[in-house]
């Protein structure tokens, strides 16, 4: 159900604006604008993203369940890596993983395999090797 | 009109992240923890998203142009190059460390966990830095 909504959003964006619903790319269009980046549209998408949990809570009356690490230095390092890597590699989970794979893009297939494997390896090392199997 | 449709697309996308659990880093890390407390449900979320997008794109691209713009803006590159692999590896490392990718991190801003409020500005710095470096490299 959640996945289908993500797909509906990607199709809606492509149908109306002709653009790819890649979140890292949309952020880049806003903070590093170029002649055809349409930062105002990128901002509208981002406002929609931010509004989503409030709309969810207003509609259902239930809070969004979330458990986030409180390790702030880790958050800072991970944030920098995620932002840099996604923008340098030309996309993240949504751009490469959803839109790219849907278009049968070879680049996106390679990108998705690389980031999924590295992410899984990172979790393996941090939880089962460094973390002692926690 | 464009603004409203982009707003709606963002809202639907964010609701998808909230409903599926993608906006919950603990769940994402369990999805990535294949040898431990593996939670495969997010794989179905991704497959569902891809199935809907693949069918939808096929229909949309039969049209000569998008509803509100002059042309479709599809990524033109097709070569598998160093920046693609290096960037994706760096992204995967950060994703595995914390469990946030860009969409869920932005969607979580209003939930205002302190670490989210640290993560997002650093992510924006990372995106800007990568954009500047790629421009210098001419790609």
C-alpha cells in the first residue's frame, strides 16, 4: 500500500511535470538551482513530503511510529555521506531504486545493487561484528 | 497548477513512506540486516512502488509531452562510470549507518527527533558539495 503510493506519486510527477521523482535530485534543484531546475516546484514537493506525517496523524489520529538513533555524531556523519553519495552517484533509493529500475536503466540497476549491498554490509559489520551480535 | 501537483506528489510520496515504515530508521536497518533481525517487508514496498511506476511510466511516455511542460526530462546518461559507483557506495554506507535515505529524512523533519535535525542539514551540505564537485569535474 505504501509502496503503491510512492509509485502513484512518481507517475503523477512524471505525467504532470515530466520529471523523475528522485528526492536527492529534487533537493539539489532547490539548493543548487540551475537555469531549468524550477526550484519553486522542487520546494512544493518538499513541502508535501514534510506535511505528510501531519496529514497522516490528522487523518488517522495515530502518531507516526519512528525510532531514530540518538547518536548525534553518527547522525552528522551519516547525513553527510548520504547527501554527498546520493548527489554524486546521481540518485538515491527513489531516483535510482524506484524510478530508474522502473525504466530498466542499467545505470540505476548498478547504483541500486551497489548501495543496497554496501548498506547491508554496513549493517552487518556494525551490528554483528562491532556490535557483538546485538 | 504545477506547484499544486508537485505539492500533491510530495504529499503522496511522504504518506507512502510513513505508511510503509520507510520513515522509521529502525525498520529500515532491520530490512538491511539480512543475517540478523531481517524484516523483508520493505522489499515488497519497493517492488510495489516499482510495479506501479513501471506501468505508469509506460502509459505516460506514450504521450508526446507532459501535461504542464514542453518535454520529459529523463536522465540522458547511460554509461556506468566511476562517480555512479563511488557515489552509490558512499550513499549506501551512510544509509546503513543510520537508516535514513533522503526522502524519509526530509519527511521526518516535522517529527523533530534531535538526530533528524542534525542529519538533514548535514545531508543538504553533502548534496551541495557533490553538486559543486560534479560541476567542476564537468559531469
